[in-house]
C-alpha cells in the first residue's frame, strides 16, 4: 500500500512537468516572459529586482531609451535630495542633542535659583535657534513633500506601464482545465480501486 501512495505524488510531478513543457511557450510576446527568462545573476545586477512590477519595468527600460532616461532623472533627484539633507542633518542632530542634554543636566541642579536661571538661558537659546532655522526646516518639509509626489507619480506610471504586460502574459499563458480534469479522473479511478481493495 505504501508503494502505491508514494507513486501517486511522483506521477503527479512527472505529469505536471510534461504538461508545463508543452504549454510554456508564450503565444504572445511580452515583457513578463522576457523578465522570467533571465537568470538570477542578471537580476542581481539590475536596478530593480525586489518585486515583479519593478522587474517588468526594468525589462521594458532595456528597449526604451526614454524610459531609461526618465529613470535616470528619478534616481538623480533622489540622490540629490539625500546629499542636500546630509548637509543639514548633522547641525540639527547636534543642536537637538545639546539642548536635550543641557536640559537633563540642569534638572539635576539642587540650587533652585541657579537652576531657574540656567533653564531660562537654555530656553532662550533654543528659541533663538528655532527661529533661525524655521525657514530652512520649512523648505526641507517642502522638499520632502515634493519627493513624495515624485515617488507617487512615478509608481503610478510604472504600474500603468506594466499592467498591459502582465495582461499580455496572462493571455499568452491561458490556463486550460484539460490537464487538471484528466489528472482528476486518474485520481478518482485510483480512489475507486483503493476503496474496493479488501485487506
């Protein structure tokens, strides 16, 4: 009995492989099949290899100079944002850390008069700094908001560009029930045979 049950899954694997070999050739040329045909090593060198939308889009870029140029613009502006913010972040972080630590240290002063005086000085200095960087922080918020808009619009564009490709892929690989029905009939014949077996 054990041999029979081991043979069934093995037959299923062999049967499935045979069916896939005969049905894998796409009927319609599409970027998805071209994407899937690349080796893993090829994807590792690709700009985008983390999800199917980006992988298909990356494949489209290989044959479209305008798409590739647009992608370069996106990458350049993302890198530009990173470099610009790097100029300001150390000053923000250092100043914030200083006022935080100064406040913590002043809270340990036991002389109430001295404590009150130094806390006022810290507050005045921190407020002067806040006013000084107000415009810069507002511009950074604007820059960040613009970058989010760029990313959102580009994501929508990539999805709209790749939707027709996945639909062409689906059309090229129509899922027919024939193989399933044939195999189910074989399963059911075996079930009937096993049901009728007497110990």
